[in-house]
C-alpha cells in the first residue's frame, strides 16, 4: 500500500462504500436514491486521489457532506425516535479527510478544515437530529471520530516530517562524504605529484650534471669520468626506488616491498649532502638541536625543501658555486636555510622563482603552518629560508 498509494486509498474507499451502497439498495427509497448516490460519489471517490491532491480532495468531500445536510432522508422514513440511523458509513470519509488535511497539508489548513466540519456538525444537529438524546449521542460519536482522526494526522504528519528531515540529512551527509572523498583524493594526488617532482627533478639534475662532466673528462681523466658514471648509477637506483614506492601508492599496493621503504627525513640530510658534493656542488651542512624526534611530516618536508633548494643550485648557480645548509631546531619550531653563492642570470632566476619546485616548497611549508621565503641574496647567489612549526598538528604530511 505504501508503494501503491492509489490502491490503498481505493481499498479504504471500498471498505467504507460497500455498506453505504447496500443501504442505498435496500433502505433508501427510490425518490431519494439519486441524491444518496450523488452524495456517496462526492464523499468516497476523492478518497482515491487524496494523496495526489489532498486539499482539493478534502474540500470535495466537505462539499459532499454539506450536500448531504440538505438532501438527507432517513432510511425508509425512519427517524431517530423509531430507530432510524442519523449517520451513514460514508460519513467516515469526513474524518479521513480531516486526517489527510492535518498529515499532508499542515496543521493550519487542518484547523480551518476542522472549523468547517464543526459548522456542518452543528447544522446537522440543529436541522436533522433535533431530539436531545440524539444530539448528545451523535455529537459524542462525531467529536470522538474527528478527534481521533486529528490525533492520527498529527502523529503521521510528525513522522513524515521526521523521515523527510532524516532523508535530507542523509543526502547532505552523502554529498559531504563524496566531497570529502574528492578533496582527499585531490590532496593525495597533489602530495604524490609533489613527491614525484622532488625525486625526479633532483635525480635528473644530478645525472645531467654528472653526465656532462663525464663527457668532458672521458678523454683527459678516465678515473673522474668513471666516478661520475658511478654517481649517475647510484642516483638512478635511488630515484627508481622512490618512484616504485610512489607508484605503489598510486596503484594501492599497500603491502608491496616499496611501501615498507622508510621515507627520508633529517637523518638523511648528510647522505643528500654527499650526493650533491659528488654531483659537483660543494655543500657545507650544519645541524643544531634535537632532530631525531621530529614528526614524520616535518622531517620529510625539511628533507624535500633542502633537496629542492640544492637541486636548483645545481641547475642555476654555475660550475664554481658552493652551498651552505643550516638546520636549527628550537623548542617549538625548526628553521631551514639554504644559501649558494652562484651567479645565475636574471632569466634563470626568474624561471626558478616561477617554477614548480618553489611552489612545491611553499606548499609543504604552508601545509604545516609554516612559511618559506626565497630570492636572490644581496651579495649574489640565492637564498631559501623556511620556518616550520613543531607541534601535534605538524606531522600531517607524512
């Protein structure tokens, strides 16, 4: 009946209408039968469509009730004193209409409808019942039926409103869940893209510099060329390991061997400095403070910022440049500063400042609630300085 409301309402109309039709066939005189049937049509037929257009259906039923007020003839001439019926089964449609108005239209419209029913009931008692005993009995019956129908309408209406609110909240929760999932996927893709950029940019820069050096030294210093080729090989293997780990994350291979490889942190900075020195850029690394218990996200960000800054120095500082890296840990923050003394043309510096590497460093610092400044030094060269907070919320990036 809930899936097919017209069928359920037709069943209700049939249950109420069958006794009414039997009365019309047996008890109502031929002269009054047409008016009796017309009233039955107005009272019963709108029940079938009361949910599709509840307000119209209810007022058509009310019109049938008022028509009955003017056309009612006691069955076979009987009145109340001789045992005649003062109400008919089809009059229950008025109670169903009151319930429908309260449950499906609203309490205010239901109250207006109840006023019309009260007016009709008073007129019925005055013009049709007249006897005191009949007035009392029929009034109590009608008031009881209408009160029950109002209470049922209030209950069902409140339940429908509650169910509608629950469904609306479920839709909002589903929408929020989908949006959060999309945001999480976008953030994860951004993080992995940033990792890929850092790994590939550093490795390729080192390999290109070493390959150029090996090409120059191949004829004059074979041992130096061999060392450069060895550095290219080591750098390539490390880059492949990092790429396998990141691609494993993209494929969802959570149990892969690459996934269990630890991510670099501040403890990996000495090894990074050695790789950069091998690539031809002298690096002086100084670290102060307790750097062993940093949150994973902070440690990874420090490493990537230093890696990207040194990669840019390799690409832009020139062959005779050198770099210094300073990492200082205080109580609640960590300061990272990378300087080089290269010359770098203005065109190269402009390209560097607008590249993805600097954007990635700033994003890393911003995610952790820190800041990053980068730009040319007054005496020549380039300077990158990042200040990252160290706290309970600083390790989200790891």
